């Protein structure tokens, strides 16, 4: 089996088993003794332990997985999924927000508008991208691109991965809340198919600002909530020490969201997370996109919009 790269404390049992395999291989090479039976037994243990571990992650563990430094981001998916990509810049009012990228692309010969958060992979990139936290001009740029897609009758695909909209004073002065609210309104009635995928963190209005779609999916090890576990813990318990408990209480995992009918499905990740095999993850994502676009493009526009509105209006309704 392919070697799994471990990064977190909860992966230590798996890491210990893989270290045993490495030691057995070293002994085998030095002594020239056949250790194939021992290696096969250890490989079997790793396989069983891997499935048991990654199929039973807690809410906080999934939050950690969604933040992995090597986890693929919007530009990675565009590179793997799209045949070509022309990035479009600026909101035509203030500036070009680097935290959100978007433009026309082709997938299997079909033109789409693809928009998503981009966090950056290293310190310099993250500062340049503002850690994926968009300002109002980022959401206005996204809306401009969605209207452009509507004008040319092209589907919209959004990839969500943000710790939240930028909370700075200047963002509020330029109308952060209004920009996100405007996107919710406009996306609800956009006359083209919209597919939304939470590919990492889906925090608060920062995620929701590009999260209204005919189909909304979450990758297996992602989270989607009104607040992060750390912030929730600091508000309720005046400390970050209860973030694990907060993560469970928030019901923010893909399983919780699907159970509460807030998303339409879960996209399976490679064993160990999307960062273990970005190409395979992108291929899985692409298959979902192609299948859904084929179905959604056949639906009349009026019915498409009405169904989208009905879906979101039904959320949170309680019958007593």
C-alpha cells in the first residue's frame, strides 16, 4: 500500500507501525534475512489501523485535517481539473482581492466560471492571500464573475476554504456584511447552475458568501459552521482549551451537515486525507462536477432557480 504521511498527534499509532516497517526493512537489508512475512503482517496492521482511524475521526480531528499545510487549494484543483484557465481580476470598484481567485475555465471541453478561496502554501503566500480571508472587494469580484457567467450562460463552480471573511475595521468600513448579503441574494436567483464544494475550512459568512448553490458538497474531512471551534470556546468558556468540546457541540463535520440536510452530499477523500493524493482527490472532484453539470444543465432555468430557493428556505424549519 502507498505510504501515508502522518502529521498529527492522533496519527501516532499509525506512525509507530510505519516506523516498525522501516526498522524491519533495515534489518532485512543488513542481515539478508527474508522478512517478507513480517512485513506483510505489519502492512496488514497499517491498513486496518488506517481505515479504523480515518473513518472515526472526531470533529476536532477533522478540523485539523482541513487545515493541513499540504492540503490542495483552489489553484491546485484548477491545475488538476481544468483543461485551461483564464484568471479575471478586480471588482471594478476598489481593487483585486487576492484571497479569492476566479475566472473562466474548461472542464472536459465545457466552459465554466470557477471561483474559490486561496490561502497560500507558505508564509509569504499566505500574507499575499491574506490567509484566504476575503475583504468586501473579494466578494464583489466573485459576484461580478458570477454575473459574467450568467451573461454568457456558463455554469458556476465555487471552492470554499476560508477561516472567515476578513474582520478588520477597513473591511467593515467598505461594507463587508453588505457584500456577503448581496452575494446570498444574487446567487439565490442566478440563472445558471451553481455547484459549491467545501474543500477545506468553511467558516461563517466568509464561506457562505460563495456558498449558495444548486448542489453543495463537502469533502470528507472538512468543516462548515457559523464559527470556528477556537472562537466558540473563547466565547463560551473564555479559553481556547475547550476547542475539542466546542467542535463536537457545533456539529460541523460533513456527516453532521448531511444528517441535518444542510448539504447535498459528501465527496470521499483518499485514505488519510486529500493531501495524501491531491491528483486522486481532484479526479474524484472532477467526476462529481461533470456528472452534476450534465444533470443541471438539462433543467429549465425557472425550475432551477425555484428549486434552489426552496432548498435554502427549507433549512432550519422546525415542525412542532
